[in-house]
C-alpha cells in the first residue's frame, strides 16, 4: 500500500485515523462533494479515491502512523525537536521511539 500520508496529505490522514484507525475501510470508486468522507477529508477524499479506487485499505492506528512519521522525518534529517512538534509528542518520547526502532532493526 502506498503511504497514506503521501497519497492524501498529513491532515487528511490524521482525520481519517481519528475515526477509522486500526480498521479496514472500503474506498468508494467516486466521491461526491458533501458526502461524509468529503466533509471529513476535503480534497484529501478526492486523492484517496484516485489512489485506492474501490479497494479495501487498512487504516493505521494513531500510534503506528506516528511511529512511521517519526522514522520518515528522521530519515530526512529533521532534528528531534522539529519531529516532536510535527507529530505532537514530547522530545523524550520521540527519542524513545527512535531508540526502540534501532533496537528492533
């Protein structure tokens, strides 16, 4: 599966995770303005349908998504403080997640 954030944007991904995190979701083949999915995601709904038309996708939990975001941002060279601000965690927790991922590798 393509990275959801790359497909629909970070804010749309966060909104989707807030309602459907940890579950499967069937993506419609078309989106109509004013539908609940469009109201939730805005233009992200159009991008979701364009990327996954008619497919069933796994929506990550907030924890899984934050972990992936942290690893991605760190791989791009962002400092810990910037990563913590981007994902809404304290710097100490970001450091812990990075250390856990190094131990698991």
